[in-house]
C-alpha cells in the first residue's frame, strides 16, 4: 500500500483550514500532518514536519505567502508548494513559479480541483490555470505573453480625448490645452463634456483622480 501524501495547510482563515482538512480526509491517500495560520508558522511547520505538499495561502499575516515560500525553498527545497488564493495576477503567478511554486489553486475551485492538483504536483508536474502542466517553460512563456498584453482600459475615449485627460492631470487650463493641440477652446470644452460622460465624473479634479486610478495616463 502506498504511503499517503503528507500535507501541511497554511491559511489564516480557520474555516478554510478546517474545510480543506475535511475535504482531504474524505479520500484515501492524504495525511494532513500540520497547519499554520500565518507565514511564520508556515515556515516553522514545513521545516519541522517536512511534508510532501504545502498548501500555502498567498495573503498571510505577519509574512506574505510569497515571502514565506522564499524562506521555505531555501530551507526545504524538496517540499512541493501549491498556492491557495481567491485572486492572483498573471505577474504574481510568474513570480511564484520562479520562486518555486508547483501550482496555484483558486479557492472557489477547491472542491473540484484540490485533490487532483495535489496528486499532479506530487507526481512531479505543475498545476496552472486549473489543469496539469508538464512543460513549465512553455507555460511560463504563455503567461509572460499574457502579462505584457496591455491591460489599459480606455472607457471609449478617443486618442485626442486621452490627450486632453493627460493635460487635465497636469493641471492645464482649457486655454493651455487649446494652444497645445491647436484647437479652439469650444472644441476643448466639447472634448471635456464627452470625457465626463464616458467616465462618469463631473469635475476636473474627479477626472484627474479617475485618470490616475484607472491608468488612463502613462506614468512619467
């Protein structure tokens, strides 16, 4: 009979830890040997218990999951780490894989994916995007292509309207904008009216704050 896969669960929410433990205990082949409720405990438990798999929450108190993973990989590089998270960016996935994560499981997919993900990672493959990944280099390449695709949302603004938004962020008056782009002030006002309608703001200050928050202007 094969030995069960030894697992440590690290998550700051007791409900998640209990739920995952119960989920795994229902199936043969899994043995939850420890749990932790913050990043420091995750490191300690993993180094002391040397599990096969660490289920590690990305958002952890005292020490974030990715930082805890760096320390763990320096001390116990044989452990295979599956990150648990509600949301994660493509850039965070790339960083996690570079550090040494073997996969990512979204919390809303725990019931359907967790056991398969653990077995996949334990067998030596990766679990990314809800599926088994054998070629990590190819997967990383695909992720990097996704990461460099512009995510800028323009809210239907035309290139000229975006130019005007940039000027508003810089504190320009309508006259300044008109002079810069060789427009009449009436045209600038019309552009601003359209911009206000598209973005849902009503003042220049609100527009400037909106533009910065939603990356409508490129950083200097």
